């Protein structure tokens, strides 16, 4: 509901009770710190979120075997905070630690491995390391193709991510090809006015705009706006973004 102060109050009360009821390194305490971190993250209080996540990780390290999947999740969450804070080298280090654990704990084509590679790619993209980002996104896509049905939305997301990296690299025809493949899958997998379809049209429009193909860009931006008008409340910020892009 976005009532973050109330959420924090309840989660902190929960933690107080757990501290009395459980031994000091019980996994439920780690989960409690993780939940508190999630609220701080939603509030944009990244340093407080990071502090709670690091406390959660400390407990998991004592309570769990060294390659337990929950440790991978902890490192992943910490990396996400560093990414939000613009601390990309620290984010990368934590994401790679998460991936190492996941490789040991999970089957080789588990969807969470694809997510790990995607997260690593996202950091490389933020760092402007586009060839490395592309390589990680493509590894993510390979795993997703094996692990998921052919028209799963996660595949569409992978193609979208690859398309956006190609756009950043100025490889516009390759970007369009990937984004159009993403849109095809979304059209099969999702209801006709799902917000992800609007995002897909928006991404395609952006590439056309970068290519100077403004009439094609306009057509896709308008298609994106139509979907958003149906899918979203009338004063949603994404509608403002759509009108801005058309303008």
C-alpha cells in the first residue's frame, strides 16, 4: 500500500519478538532484517537498507551451509543496493559472489542463474561496459531458452535487454530486431493492454527516434500511449512520460 512507516513499525516489532523467541543467529532473524531492508529500499533509504541486508547476511553465514541458495539471494540483494547507490564495482562483486553460489547450489540451467547473469549485465550497462553487458545478457537468454517455454515473458525481457544494449552501442538494426522479437513474445504471453507491451512499443520507438525515423517512432509511441491509457490510472506518471516522448 506504500505505507512505509507503518510497514517499518510492524516489521521492527516482529524483529523484537524474534530476538526474544529465537537464538541470535536463527534464519528467521535474517529474513526479518531482509524484510526491513526491502521497505527502506522502497523509501529510497539505500544506506539503511544496505545495513539491514548486511546484518541478514551475517546471520545466514552462521546459520546456513556455505553454498545455500539463501546466501546467494543475500549477496544479490546487497548488490542491488550498491547498484542503486551507483557503487558499481561493489555491486558487481556481490552479484558475482551470488552467481558463484548459485552455480554450486542450482542445476546448470536454473532460471535463477539467468537472473544472475541479467543482473550482472545491468551493472555493466550502467558502467558503460556494453560488450560485457551484451555477453552476460546473451548468457542469460541461453539459459532462459532451455529453462522456460518458448513464449515465456522472461524471454521477452531478455530480448528487450539485449535490444537496449545494442541501442546504447549504436547498433540500431540489431536493437530493433531484438526488440521486435521481444514484442512478438509479449503479444503471445500477455493480455493485449498489459503495461509491458506499452514499454515494448516505447523501446522500439526510442530506437527509431535515434535512427532519425521519426514517423515510425511516433507511431510506436502512440501505440504505447494507447496501451497505457487502458492499463493505467489516468494520472499515472508513465502516461506523462508517453506524452513527453510524443512531444
